[in-house]
C-alpha cells in the first residue's frame, strides 16, 4: 500500500496541507514594531537624513574656513588644504557646502510641516464634513492645484521687499498643500463610512474626537508620505530660487554655490569641483528622502511589503509567491514522494 504525504497530513487534525506554522506572539509583535526601521530602504534613507541633520546643526561650526573669506588661492583644485577646491575668490567650497546645509534642511522641514498641516486641515475636513464645506474647500484646493507651484512661488518672492530662508519656507509651504489635501480628502471619504466610524458617531462622540481618534490614525502613513514629498519639492524649489537669483545670494546654500558657479562660467574654466559637490549633495539628499518614501509605501502596502519574498500555500499544497507588479502565480508543487507501508506478516 502506498500513501502520499499529503493524505497523511490531511488525516491528522491541525497538521493538514492548509495548516500554517505559528510564530511566537512576542516575536511577531516585536517584528511588527520594528518593521518600518527594518526595511532596508527606509533605514538607509533615515541614516543619510540623520547625517544631513547633524551637518545642518554643527556645519557652520566645524567648517574649516570662513565661507565668505577671500584668499589668493583662486580656482584651486581639490587638495589636502581645500578638500573640495576653491572658488574664483579663493573661498573654500567645502565650507560653503557645510554652511549651506542648515538653510536647505531648515527650509525643507518648515515648508513640509506647514504644507502638511494645511493639507490635513483642508483635506480631512472636506472629506469628513461633506456638503457645502466640502464644496468650498474643494474649490480652494483646485485653485491652488491648477496654478504652477514654482511660478507662484517666484511671483510671491519677487513681490516681497525682503526674502530670507524663513520667508521662502513659508511661501513654499503655503502654496504646496493642495495635492496632499486632495489625496487625504479621497481617503477620508472612504474611511468615514466604515463601521468603527459609524459606531463612534452613534455613541455620541464629538466630531473632533472622531476625526482625531478614528480617522487620523488610519491616515498616518499617507500624511508621512505627503510630508516627505513636500520636503523634496521644497528643497528643490529653494535651490532653484537661489540658482536663478530670486532669493538672497549673500546667505549660503547649495543653490547659491551653483548660482556663482554658473555666473563665473565654472564649466567653461574646467572648475568641475565648484558645482559637482553641490549637485551631489542635492542628489544624495533627494535619494535619501525618496528611500524613506519608498519605505513608507512598502510599510503601508502588504503587496509591496513582501518585495517578492512572500510565500503562501493553497488548500492543495501548491506554493503561491507574491511578486510586486504581478498577479500572484500558483506554482505547482513537486510530485509527492511515495511511501511504502508493508505489513509485518508479508515481509
């Protein structure tokens, strides 16, 4: 008599082909708690962001030279004395990049916070309240959505008598919240009809308590992703304003370095060290923010969280492997090995 392993498994309660291995509750809870940080993309992005924040805090103090100091060493290539070379006035490029990190990080953080607060207030209120409030807030969002953001920022900054980093951050934050509000409104419309929200309203909970304790916790990942995207836009906008000469060129940031390099034709003079380090600093910061954004997406979406490594089994024991961007594929299992069982009397 031959018996396949699958038939043996089905005859034992709790050990059939559909049974799933159980993990320790403590390990499972710990794994969920640190799942976002354990993501390789998110962890790499957070480490790089931490380095940038550290340089933003201590950069002007640890800079080897005064970024404004004029020296006879004009257009010197990178050396042991000047790690990233010098400008046409002998100013140390490395010191300028360190001093400009604070401006870039501060503008990105302030603009991201302001835009996120406005998008949450407008989007969640419009989606939850509905009616005439939704119509008014939606029209307001649509107006800001169709206006070119960077063009509006340039017009506002050129109209102000004085432009500094805080002014640029506030202008960017006040003009870049509309897209996030539309996303939050759509998600809130989906959440306000859920059973737990209806139950909270039926028990007499106030509107602000329902929004803060029932709606917003389920929008945390979307809000965080919108904040990261706004920071990326704010950093690029601030650098663009400095590069075209809209903001003050007397305070250092990476856009100011590129402004002077372009004005003095650094590329034509072969002074690649004048603009390449600033460009790399911008690219690495944008990459770090994008990695954090990808990590948030994978943490929120179970489909992306598997990253192609998730495996499951169907009722008949076939393997199912989840792949990002594809429909789950059922792979037939290998033919089971036959087990021969003989009676002792026949041996």
